[in-house]
C-alpha cells in the first residue's frame, strides 16, 4: 500500500496580558476554523496533558526561583508538544494553543527580567523545528486588564502593575520583531467587534 504524505496541520497560538480577554475569544477562533470542516485540537500552556496540568498547578501557586519557573514552563511545554501538539499536527489536524513560548519571553524575560538566553536556549532545546504559524495577541492597557480580573488571582496575576506593564511591552517587542506572524487585537474594542474580526481572519486564513 502506498503511503500518502499527510500535510502538517497549522499551529495557532493565542497570547496576551492577564485580563485581556483571550479565553472567550478562543472559542470564536475555534468555531470559525471548525466550521470550515477542519479538525482542530485546543490545548493550553502551562498544561494541556494530565502531567502538564500538575506542573501548571505548581507554577500558578508555589513560590519558586525564576530559573525553576522558566524550566517548569518548558517541562510542561515538552509534555504538551510530545503528547498533544506534535501528534495532532502530524495527523494533519490544526492546533490552537492558549499561550506558548512567546509567553515565556513576555513573562520570564520581560516580566521577571531574566536573561533572554534562557528562553532562546530552552526553546531551541524543546522545539527548534516548530514555531507557531500564526499568533493572535490580545493587547490591552494593563491597568484596565487588571481591573477586569475579578476572581481570585494566581501567582502571575497578583504581580504588581510594573510587572504587567513589562509583560505587555515584551509582547509588543515580539510583534515588532515578527510582524507577519502576529495578529494584534485591540482588546479595548467591543467584544462583538473583536469576534467579527477573528471570524473574518480565520474563515480564510491558512
Ligand atoms: P493562563 O492560562 O493564560 O491563565 P488564566 O487561565 O488564569 O487566564 O496562563 C497562566 C499564567 O502563566 C499566565 O499568567 C502567564 C503565565 N505563563 C508564563 O509566565 N510563561 C509561559 O511560558 C506561559 C505559557 C504562561
């Protein structure tokens, strides 16, 4: 039997400062893609597999050194890549991941002010052959974003306003470096307007 080569699926990631409203819009992106008859797997980081979700619990609640934090983010990422992301892409499915390595640059490098080399080296070690094809960045003034978070805050969300400002700056720097990969969404716009923009983008993008 001749083996047919399956075309690798598309890898889409979603990013933003805490409180920028990405969670609700992820569903809009997913629905738009699935309406095209494309098989889509949704996952998140840190997390995405039972083991990686345990790492997430530790990351969001336990005190730790910045280096340990960076390593655990990539440990979780390795698990998610091995068990969820790579198998899905290899089978021709698309993957929509709620945060990926851009978050490690924004939070660990810019937010925590740790060396960029750490994330360069870890991302090279964990996924040198795979980068997101498209990344949606939900961008919002961080003071407004923090006011939107009404639930109990985790270890990252409860960082001070300067931390969140640095994270936002980090994301915008990444956009400057790779403008073609990013779709920047102005999260101060009405929800319906954002949903419509995403529907337009993902009803045709590939
Ligand atoms: P997220 O799932 O977006 O939080 P929530 O579901 O509470 O909205 O992300 C969890 C936190 O982890 C978020 O504050 C950002 C942080 N994070 C990093 O610091 N580095 C990373 O590499 C990733 C993936 C997330």
